């Protein structure tokens, strides 16, 4: 309970809640789209740069185990999400596959919230975790699209290209390469812009995201109780699996919890863009409502504290 309370009473979570309240009380608050896009670009590049700095200080032998595990989890989770959405959620093959693509990928903002929650709890996650975000982003989307390929009229090749060339992957990988090549010393020149203001920019981004998520919550009545239940159940299963697996390969409690939060999250930036191209007949009211309206708030409020507690119990 104390751990959950610590996570709730943090600027990041409270800014998200404030944004949701703004939507519910019909405030005229709204970030201009250009500002919102600028904040997302800043955060993605900054994540990559910070991860690159950490990678430059990490040996290949220390990185290969977590990277391999992340790739395996990214291939497994879309299958489990697909089966649950088909059997329990009663979704069509196309809608189940579209939703599975979201749950197989990762939410970068959930990753950032988990990092901050771990630090608040006195844990110190591995710095190379940002590199794992880039690894986890793509495989689940591709698997989800392949699961639906037989019944889709969309362009699978174009969708995969757009995932790889989209701003999420492009900026994350680009930042990782720059940070890795430059290292800690050379990156000092841009630290005042990319590192020091990072948490403040994240708060602004979460403020706007709160309004977006609150708007999506209106669609929950259309989703039905089965999908709402799955939107909470799937992140718990995936998140605890990721946390336990990370502990088994020797990651720290903080790093295991953050990886669990990553695996238990659902993408709402890269995945929707790919699904819209490859599966135009899939319903955004289902996959976006689940990813952004249900799973994202659930992870912020309940999931991340659960993964932290699980990691503290399992990692020793």
C-alpha cells in the first residue's frame, strides 16, 4: 500500500490525473498539437541519448542477456494477447490481432513513469533499459500484423516500413547511436537541454496525455466488461512475467520492475500508426481505448507498484 501511495503521489502521475480532471470538468485546457508533437520528439530523442550514454558504459556481455530476453518477450506477448482477445474478449481475428500488436509493443511513457517510481522507491534501474525500449517496440507489432495477414487487405510491408522509419523507432535508435558514440564526456555539452529539464517536459506531456486518455475512457461502455477486464488482466500477466524473467537473469530489482512495466504496457504511438495502415478494417475504438484508456492508467496507478513489489520479492 505504501509503495502504491508513493507512486501515486509523484509529479508525473499527478500531472496525468490533472489532465484527466481537466477533460472531465470540460476545462478549455489543451496543448496545441504542434507543442504536443514537439514534446514527444524531445522525450523520444532524450530517452535514446540517455540510453546511449548508459550503453557506452556497459559491456556487451552485460547487455546481451537482457537484450535477448527483451526480444523473446516481445515475440511471446502478442501471441498471448491475441489468444485472450479471441477466446475471452470474443473479438474478430482482425481486431484481436490489431490489439495484440499494441500489447506486444511498448509504451515509452510507461517506461519513464516506471523509472521514476523505481527511483522514488530507492531502487536504481540499469541505465541501458532505454536500449531495451527500442528492442521491444518493433517485434510485437510485426507479430500482431502477421497474425492478421491472412484476413487483411492492408499493406503489411508498408506498415512494417513505417514502424521502422516512424519517429518513435527512428529517434530512439538515433539517440542511442549518438549517445553511445559520444559517451558521457562529450554528451555533457547538451546535458542542460536534454537531461536536466527532462522530468519537467515529461510532466507537461503527461498533462496532455491525461486529457487524451480521459477522452478515450468514454469509449469503455462500447468495449464491454470483457475487454475492460482484459485491459487490466493482460498487463498484470505480461508485467509479472517480464519482472520474474528479468530477476531470473540477474537484473536488479529496479531494472526487473521497469522491464516488467515495459512488457506489461501497450503502445499508443507506433502501434496505432502501423495498424491503421496494415489493418484499416480494425476498430480504433477497441485497440486505442484498451491501450490508452484502460491499460495506461491501470499501469500508472496499480501496475507499476505491483511490478516493483514483485521485483523486490523475487530479485535477491
